[in-house]
C-alpha cells in the first residue's frame, strides 16, 4: 500500500446500517492502520443495547440512537488518537 494512502471509513459501519435500516453513508478519511484500529474500537465500545431506567431493563437501541452511538465512538477514538500523538515515545 502506498505511503499516505487513505481509506474512507464509514461513521456508521455497513453491518450496523443494514441491521438498523440506516442510510447514513458519511465517511471520514483514515490511514489503513487507523481504520483497522477504529474498527476494533467500535467493536469494543458500540453496543446495540441500552439500559432504560423507565422500564428497568435493557432494550435495543433505536436507529437514531445507534447513529449517535457510532458518532460518539468515532469522536472518542479521534480524541484518543490526538492524545496519543501528544505523548513522547
């Protein structure tokens, strides 16, 4: 792969978009290794369930909640990457 090559990374991964019927196709450019790391980040942090205090149990997230969950995961990943770059090696 060429140095400096970027890939389009979907903010809402295709599997989640298909499962929830979400047509959100926004992308961000990431290097291939960052895209792999972001995928692992999502896998560990994005949940299809949420605890609902009103009914006192877990329930499936709505499509809107899933988009927000994915946006938050990407935002926290970007923050993590920025902080990691600041630290001396």
